[in-house]
């Protein structure tokens, strides 16, 4: 295991099959989160900055505040389609990613970046059609000294992200699918979408209020 605790670059875990990852593309983050028991989604402070949806397995990064040395290394080790996910230990005033780094990410055909912290140059990032999410946007930049770690468990947006987890992001936010449960979550999302399809058909036929609403209120003693 190279490096020392707090300053390591670890190997990526076995990758979820590309065919499985592809099935998550285009899914709504809200549906994916609902399918996981309404868990495993990032808090609303993590927002889309470029307007493009994100889907891909995570390469995680833990940075010292105001330092992005390990974000650069993550760009190096990431595979096409991977999403870089960064914890900046609460720093929101120094950007760890901008349009120059984005040019590298786009050239490597990465799937996007999520920063629990700051990015900058969002107009340039959007011009590259690159999915970028962050907690803040700032003009300030940072150092490249370390320490930091790549491919370790991190927190991002108030939820756990493990290396290899699949991120699904859109204008509603980001859902985090544990890699080991990807196929199970796909099945649950399919079932949820089918239930929603049936509910849409009911609405179209004139059943505007769900049939179980009054039943639930009676059980709670709200109505007779």
C-alpha cells in the first residue's frame, strides 16, 4: 500500500460492469434515492454548476483544506467514465477544480466531478459540457502541497461515498449507489418506475387523489 496514512493513493476497486453502469444513465436521482429507502443522497448544498447530468463510478479524494494536489492525482488515475468525488474538509472559499483541470478531465472522457467544497470557472466548465457539482463557487484558488488521499471512503454532501460507488446526478441532486448493490438498485428503480407509470394512468383517467390517502388518515384518527 503506497504512501502513509493521510497521504496515500490507493488502487481502485473492481469496477462495476459497464453494462450495469449504462443502465443508470438517464435515471432521475430522485427515483434512485427513493429506491434505496430514501437514503444515500447528497444534501441540497451540492448543486449542479454546469447543467449537465452525471453518472459514473466514484474515484474518491480527501483533500487538506485549500489544497488540490490529490485532485490532480485523481485525474491521473481515473478511467473514462469515472466521476471524481472530493471532500475538502469543509473548505468552501478555495476552489479545487477549474477549467484547466476540466480540460484534462474532458480529454480523458471522465464522467464528471462532485466537490463538497468549491470550484471555479463554471462558464468554462459548462462550455466543455462537463458535469460539475459543488457546494460553492469562488474565485479563490489553492495550493498543491498535500497531504490527502485517493480512493478512500469519504463523506460528500452528508453521505458516505466509497470508491467504485455509482453516482447519479441531475438538477435535483446526487444519489450514491453502493457498487455491491447496483443490480439490486436497478431492479428497485424499475419497480418504482412501473408504480409511477400506473399512477400516471390513474391520474389521466380522473383519479386525481391517491386512493390510500383517506385510508391512511383514518388509521391515524384524522378523519372518520
